[in-house]
C-alpha cells in the first residue's frame, strides 16, 4: 500500500516537474510597430506569425499591450519568424518598410539576433528627416518594425 502511494506521489511530482519545464521552453519577443512615413506608433488589429519558413500561421502567439506594443511568445527552438500585421479590423495587411523598396511578401527575422541584441529594421518608407527624427534603438528581445498602409493603387492590384 505504501509503495502505491509513494509511486503515485512520485508520478505526480514527475508530471508536475515536466509540465513546468515544458512551460519554460518559450521565448518572449516584444514587438513595437511604427508608421514608416510619420514615425508614430501603430496599433495593428491582427497578427499573423509564421516560423522557420512553415506555412502554419500562429495568430494566437501574440498578445497586444495597452501601449500598442505586443508580446510574442514563441517556442524556444524557433530560429526565424515572419510577421504580417493587419489594420482596420480587416484582412488588409501593412506593407513592410524593411527595405529601400517596400515589401509585400514574407520578411524573415532571426530570433537569436533579436534575443541577444534586439533588432530595429530599416525604414524604407520614410523621408530622411522623418527617419532621423524618430530614430530608435531596440533592447535585447525587442523587434521594431516600420510599416505603412497600402495605397489605392496597391489595393486595386489585388
């Protein structure tokens, strides 16, 4: 009888221990989004997160904060992430300003770099004076993106 009780307690203890170690197998990235033309903070209405070039979308991994930033919790083994941000409570997604030429497709961000030193993406949508005025830095674990809404011509092409 004592062996059964001790065995059961040991099983419960091991189960609890495994549960807590599994819960710690995540990384949290703070996401800050700014308008690429004005430099003002943007509050997306939806998030589409993909990892490691897989097709599956994880919109439930992101929790938006009251200040407009968001906390993205991802598994610890993820190496790259891609994020699309929706606006106007619709399926419309922002244009990514990460390059000199605005990007509509996936842009992949390296998680180890974000976690170790933070990452501020280039703003290819803004004018030089706007970029200098709203220059920002990222802390380790922060990803800062610049985006813009699609213009009428880009919306018409879809």
